[in-house]
């Protein structure tokens, strides 16, 4: 075995123009039809090296494995053969620029008295699924052309003269190479298509399994929440009953002279108790409603009328905090009718309006925009606030059930809104928020996205 020493720069060769770039030659191999998995190139590499080794074919092999352990282990099997010269040109050797080969290109060149073959692959082609771009050929003339170009850049290295002589003596008129090339290409393409189908099917199975696990987890949490809500509602009902009794006793006390201060304090405490009860009831309702399967009652609804009515209904809460609520419906009229569950969409929109109000200060503005392009099959109901935005670490979990950025939040508002929109075939999206790349962006924009052709989808809790 001889090993090249490419550290010495060769003199420029008078190589014909068609041999000027090795990558160009490799790019025109008989089977460079696109992307293939790494396993395909490993299989071809292994088959060719086993053929040379097991049948003791005399000749030489040139390879560049780029330090990849899988390819390297196959190349190592050719070491120590007295009748075979193995030349390694690895990434660390860095071929001269005049060789015209990319640092990310690996190859195998085999010239023996009974087999000629070239395989090349580019590891930078596609990182996902380890998809490499490359090809192969079993034509002796193509193999000699590529080897000749490469040897031309190694003329001044030890043993390259013998290599050139061996190349010149290699016959190129074999009868079955064309058939072999066609057969291997057909087999590989068929196997590659099956491999891709299996990879996609495996990914789909993984996704479905993840969805099933998530659904089971949410169902278990939902069942627990239902039990807890039931147990909490019993003492909560008693608290409400005692609050009413205290209120009745306070009314009697109010009839007595000189008890005004005491009754005022009692009425204030009763009001606080009832507000706490209402708050707890609201939380319990969110917990139990999210855990149940969601079904829709679809009816034709004017989107503009619906949004306007909901905003008018919730406007007093904005007025109380001195926040301006604007509704904008540009270039749209009441012909925008969708089949919706009005009550459910109202819940989803109120969740967005409530969140926008909570992050707003006095004199801020919250804008609700209804938008839909003529050729678009979706309708957007956007809610834009002027708050501080959503932190980077919270963005991925925004719609995750029971995740909340609020101290006393249940983490179900956005999750339930998403569940409602998904049941309509739509989604809830965070369209805009301040980021490091866009620090001047003020506030966040959330959107309810509805398809114009709504088809109800029953969702599980």
C-alpha cells in the first residue's frame, strides 16, 4: 500500500479543459440524479470494496472518506493487500485548489483488471435525514478520466508515476459495464424510494405516538382537574351560603342606630368574599371545560358583526382601565359569512382581549383587525396590544396547557382558544412580538385564524 503526501504542491499540468474541475466531472456521473441517504453510499462503497477484496482483484483504489468512521472502516478493509495499492486523500491532506474539488466531497475510485467504479458524495447537500448529493458510475472510460485528472495533481508525489502507469495499462473495453451501471442504478433508486417512504412513515408514526402520549397525559390531568373541581365546589358553595347569611344579618344590623361603620365594613368584606368565590368558580370552569371533548354547533355568522358585538360587550372593562379599544375592518363588508360556533369563538376572542388588557397601561391602545385577502382561504382576527411582548423562553410554551406567565393564571386561556380554533379547522398564532432582531417592535399581535370553509372537528380533552 502506498499513501500520497499531498503537502507538496504540484506544478500546474496541461490538463484539457474538460478535466479542469474534478467536482464537475463527479457531477456528471451516470447516476447523479439527486439526493440519496448516507446508507445508500455506504452500501455501494461496501459492495465495491468487498468485491475487490474477496476476489483479490489487482489494481489500485483512491479514496477520500473525510474522516467519517463508517466509510473509513470500509476503506481499512483494503489495507495490507500486496496486489492492490490504496491511496487515501483525506480532508487533512487538503488537495490543491487546482484539483477543483470541494472540501465536503468524498469519493471512491477503483481501477482493477475486472472492475472500474467511481462513487462520490457531498456531505453538505442536505443535513436532514443525512441526505447526500452524489452519484456513481461503473464505466471504465469515465473512471479513467476522473482518475487521470486526480493523478495529474499528484505527479510529484511518491509512487504517482507507477500509479499513472497502472492507469494507462488498465483496459476499458469491458462488455457488461453498461448493463451493470443500469442495473445498480435501477436497484438503488428503487431501494432509495422505499427507504425515503419508510423514513417518512417512521416520522409520522413518531408524531402520532407523541400526539397519543400527549392526549393521554392531558386526559389524565383533565380527569384529575374534574375531581378536584368537584371537591372544591362543595365547600365553595358553603362559603357562598354563609356569605349570604352574613349579608342578611348585616341588613338587620343596619336597622340599628350607630352601626353604620360596622355594616359598611361587613358589606365590604362580603363583597370581597363573593369576588373571590367568582374568581375560583371561573378557574374551576376553565379547568373542567378544557378536560371535556369539544363539539361545535355551526351556524352562519357575520364575522364583522360577531367581532364588533364581542368588543362592545368587553369594552367596559377597557374603559375602567382607561385603555382604548379600536376595531378596524378595512375593505370588508357584511358579506363575510362563516359557519361558526359563535359562543366558542366568542370565548377564544375574549381570551385574547383579556390578555391584551392585562398587559396594557392607562392610555394604551388595543387594536382588533379583521383581515382577509380576496384569494386567501383564511380570515384573520388580529388583536394587537402595546404591552412588553412575550419573552423568548415563553414563546414555545404559550399554547401548552397549564403553562402560564401570570402568577395566578391557570395556563388554559390560550390553550383553550387554540382547542376551539382547531375544532374549526383553524389556529391561534403569535404573529408579532419584540425580539432581539426587532427590539423596536412594540407590543404583541395574536390572531385567530379561521378557514373560510369551516368543517367541524371533534377534539378530545
